[in-house]
C-alpha cells in the first residue's frame, strides 16, 4: 500500500530542492525507505513515521528525465521527473498602460525555458481570448485590440501553472469629428430662383447652428440641425459662379459650386392704356422728352387687387386709381407713367411722352406698385416686372447706369447724389414708397438687377 500523496507537477529546476510525500503501511513505521535513482543509484530515504506517513526532500544535480524509485520491503512506487536547467517562466516586457477602443496595441514578453513553436494563450479578464502567440527564441508578442472600454486584466498562459499577469486601461474611442455634407446640390440655378439646399450633419446635435455662406463672405442662412440634417433656402439676384459653403464646429465644412444663370429678360407685356380707359392723356400736359431717371412709388391706395386677380379686375382698378387722381388729387390725369399690380402685370398709365405728376420735379418716369407697402414687401412677380420694366425704359431712353449716384435735383433736399432709379422719398419729404431706403419695394435690388441686365 505504498503511495505517493504529493509530488512536483510539471518540470523542476536542477539543484532546486523539491518535496515528495506519501504513506506506507504502519507495520514499516520507524524503517527507512530505499531510493533508487535512474535504476542505478541507491540511497537511504526518509524514515516512515508512526502513522505510516513520510516526506522526502530531494534535489537533482543533472538535467533530464530522472527516475526516482521509492521502495520498502517488496513494495515500490516510481516517479519520472523532468529536471530542467531553467524552469519555464513567462514574463511581460511590453505591456501598454492605456489604449483606446479599436486601436491596435502590442503585448510582448519573454518565455524562458519554452521551446520554439510553443503556443501560448493571451487572454483578458480570464475569459476572452485575445491571441495565441507562438514562442520564438524564448520571446513572444501579440498585437491585440479591444472592443469595449474599461480596465482589463491580461494574462499570458503557458505550460502547467505558468502564467504572467498585467493590466491595461482601455479608453473609449474618441468621438468621430462631426461632418457636414450637401445632399444632391444643384449645379445650376437661375437668378431669382428660390432653391432649398439640404445636407447631412453627422454627429451634430439637434439645434446646433450652422452657417451657410457664399464666396467665403456672404451669409446666406444659419440653419439649425434637426435629426443630423440641415436645410436652408437661398436665392441669388446676380448671375455667376458661387462657392457655397456649409460650416459647423471644429473647422468642419463642405463646399459646392453653384452656377447662377442669368434669366433672359422676360418678354415684358405692358397692358396699353387703351385696354382700361378710352380717355387719352390730355395733350396739353407738357412733354417729357428725355426722362432723367425712374422714380419708384407705391399707390398708397387701399384695395389693390390680389396677385391672382383677373385682367378685368385690374383694369377696373386702373380706372379707380385714375378717378382718385383726377377727382381726389385734382390732377388732369393719372399721376404715374406705369403701375405694377400685385400679379406682376404692368399697366401703361399716363403717356410716357408727357411729364408725370408724381415727384414734384417730374423730369423722369414714375413707376408705382399698386398697394400700400409701408411694411409689407412687394410680391416676387412685382419685383421681376419692375426689373424688366426698368430695363426696358432705361434702354429706351439711353440710361446705361442705374447704380452710380449722380447729382440730382430734388424738391425738398436740394441737389443730391442719387442713382438713376430712386424712391419718391429720395426727392420729396414723403414716406412713399414705404420703408426707409426702399426696403419693402426692394429698391436697391431693382437698381442692381436692372444695371446687371443693362450690362448683360
Ligand atoms: Zn410716391
């Protein structure tokens, strides 16, 4: 019943003492075990205790697969022990302290006493296999990356109980930089054509404000992000190639080039005076031979027809205005030369060969938007009709520049530098046509667009 109860597991190092323990029959108590080494050398072993137990402290002086036979009387047990010069031992020599999710990082180490080609196991948190590095020249290394942030316990595991441990802190992946783009932007649009631009705003928050600008200087809109998208409506009044940019945080921007095309001047139809009244402009009104400019007005009369009015309704409206000017103002005829209805239809009013009754000086043509534009803005149709009409009149009367100020006689302000298209209020102390600077009648834009048409 001789038995071994404890012996080294795995290799043992040469000249390192180790313990073998066991039990024998109590009938041998007090006797010494007999040791036989490699079937050749005999030695006296430890004494068997009263309870039959025994303990052997031993060491080998030579490496190799060593046989150790332990005997008493006619019983024996045998051990084969792998005695090595160096015990296998894994170590980390490269163990990064921090990394980021998804970022490649390398662990490396030494594998003393391991044969070339031995596969090791590198694992995290005692569960997740990271790599199976192979030993070469008693070294190993393994590139790894992590999918989840947190502190990870890292082990490299070899033979038997041999392993080494370290840890690494895995930081969350940095947020991706936000990104803007245009979605199917047009490459060509037309002057005065309202276009809605849209795009993505990846990783932006709802409510983030972006900047849409043209030619790196003109702000077009400040759209807000909704569901990682943005949109803004734009409209250009001048033809040409425009660099459009959407800008966000952290230098993020997207660019697109849009060509704004001039619209061929609309064929302007002017409703003749004879279409709405049989009464001609009185012949005794002084002639207007060479108009010096165009004065813009609003009729400042309630009841302008809606934009979808019929021609007949507008003709009736012309008669109402005529009556108001003759019976209300005591003039001999309607005061303006042309009236532009909210629909965009243009009506010839007073004969353009006769001086008007519209800005006291009356050395030019009077063009009025029908309605009251003290705060509301003229319709888009009115705007386009005004540009077309002004262009036609300037060409007809040799006016080649509608933006450069020239000395101009006024009724209430002496001589002023005014462009050739100006508002009634520039010449007379009046609120016509609407807001300061002619904003509600888009005076500056009419001037610019007409000038562009004259040059185009
Ligand atoms: Zn006026």
